[in-house]
C-alpha cells in the first residue's frame, strides 16, 4: 500500500516527482507558483508551450534533468477556483497518481494548497489528496503473468506538505484504514466469479474477526428452516450454496443499540430464465457490489476502531439457470410472510434484500437499516455514473446520508418512493417485476414492504459501483468500492 506522510510547508523541500496544482487558465496555485519561481520559471515556461489549460482532471508532465533533487513535474488541473471542494481535489488526485506512475516515480511530494475562492479547510484538502492518491494507485493485476505493472517502478511514498501538519499526521492512519476497506470492496468486485462465490465471501468475512468483528453464517438448510424462500429461490439453480453472512462490530459497549447495513451479494447474475443479453453479461460478476461495500465498511470501521455499533449483512447467491431454477410466475413466501409473485427472474436482488432485511430487523431490532445494491439499470439510466440513487422513509437518514456522500465524494441523489410506483400483483401480495418507467423507484417501493416502521434507506449503486465507463464515473480503474466510505462517515458522524 502507498505510504503517505505529512511534513511542514517548504517548497524548497519538494523533490523526486513534484506534483503541482493549477486552476482554470493554467494559473498555478500559490505554493506551486513559489516552486516555479524558485526554479527560474521552469514550470510556467513549459506550460506556455503546452496546450494545458488547468481544466479539472487534466494533467501536464515533463522530466527535469536540469534539476538536482527533482526528477519530474506533474501539473494537475483543478478547474475553476470557486468550484473547488473535496470532491474536486479527490478526483484530481486520482488522476494525478496515475500520471505520477507514468513517470515511473517511486516517491512524490506536493503541498496541500490554499487557493483563493476555495472555501475548503486545508486539513480537508490534505485528506482528500491522500484519499485520491490511495484510490488512484490501486491496481488489480494478480492474474497477470510475467512482469506485473506493480513490479515496475511505481509510486510507493507520498509526502504532503501542510500547515496543519500535526493534525494531518493524526488523520493519515484513519485515511489508510478506510482505504483498506475500500480496496477490499474493489478487490471483491474485480475478482472473477469462479473465485468470488458465496463461500469465498464467507472466508473473507472470517478474516475480519482479527479486528474484533463477530461473524455468523447461515447456510441453506438453516435459511430453509427460517423460511427465507425469496433469497433461496435466487440461488436455487447454482451448485454453489447460498449464504447469509452476519457481521457484528461493537465499538461502543456503553450502548445496546445497533444500526444495520445490508448488501446485495449476487456473485454472478445471469438473469435466470429472464436471461440477460450477451453484451450485458460480462460485468455481472459485479452484481455483488453492495455486499462488497458492506464488507469493506465493516473492515474500515474495525480498523479505525470506530466508536459505533453496526451489523453488516451480506446475502450471497449465484443467479444461474438449470432445471431447478425459479421461474417467472412462481409465487414465493418470504421470511416476513408476505407472498411474492415472480414477474421477472432478473429482478432478483430485491428478493435477496427482502429476506435479509426482514431477518435482521426481526432478530436484532436495529435502530436504522440501510441497504445497498447494484439494483436497477433504470437508476443507471437516470443518474449515469455521477450519483447513486437514494431512497428513504426517514428525512433524517436521507439528509445524513446525502451529507456523508458529499463529504467523501460518493454523491447521492434522492428519488421518490411513492406507492404509485409499485408493480401490480395478480395472485400474491407483491410482484417483483420492474418497469421501463421509474424502475428504480419500483424496486425501492418493493423493498419498503419489508422494513416496517424501522427507519430505512436504500442506495442503488448500479451506475457507480461496477466500474463501467459511463458518463460521470470515477476516474479509478475497475471497481470503485462505492458505498464503503459513505457508511464509515455516516455511522461515525451519527455516533459522535
């Protein structure tokens, strides 16, 4: 993992690969301009001969053979100064880290800038920079033979100069712990389905016990006795057993209250008998992005020794096809007792979440419950890759989650859950079918039936979690780990 350290501000000590920042019009930020002046205008002269304009997430780099301590310079565009915030800084530094690696630099240095027009506090800028670099240097190349990219010279050490040096030193271990959780989520989504099956998720969850997480796993026989027929139906055609993983972390022993986070873990989604088109099949290993985010959040919270009480739940299944598969028009009795008419076997995620949420509400009585899932293509169509869909029966939760998303750079957009969006059943209490029109809301309304009076929120991360290059997607390679950071921020802030 990248090692990030803090130092006091002194541009004379910038060395190795130096990362500078510029706003719109290729205007160097204050400390970056000082570095340029100290080296005879080397940077500004190079910029004048380039097409670099300081647009957000743009870069310009060059080698510096004439300088002793500096090997190369990377200038990163931030866009318009008055639109800066942690979201902009984080994304710019994801791109910056990737550009630094192109310079084959093992070490980089930079200054957490204070730019006129940017109202972000310097410490928050520095943390966003650290997060961005951690996110950007991540590589998933374990299956590549021969010399792997990470075996080449790549960024191993980053020094951030900041006026709030002591505060930043205290925050960096927390950023690193959070990054471990996010990267776990990214690994799980990036893994191929012949490895990342329900039992693999069980093994990963058991590793969390080292950090104080208590893990309980329900197998198919146990779930059958409990009446979790909706979840079991989804995995019925697979030779891989379905699992319900329950992870309990107690960071505040003075309280008996717990919040629950529940993730959809469809480890591969063929669509079942409502088979997906071939061009949409390849990315369906990522249909467990919700479960990955929950597991990543549990790891991050435990590593950070957060003073929160939380139960993480992952419903892990494989939606496959064989003679034992569930069928359109089947009627299933859920754990809650509500009956569900199957309108579409490819609307399976809501079935998994329905039983998982009903079970944990019944057994643990959480004060709040949040589910997260790559649930609907309709949400992806509506919001693209810039926002995840947010649905809630609680104004307090909706506001808190939206604020958490804005803080960590995982933005949420609230969508309606009016009963008018519900799919109309013919022969049962509910129908799991979706719709071309308002399909994300239809799915959310379905889930609302299984939470009762418990304050609840649903995050649909279909457009942001699977690492598909659609408009607005994060500039990271592969899976984003979306959701893990939201949970960490939301739960910690609420506990404080």
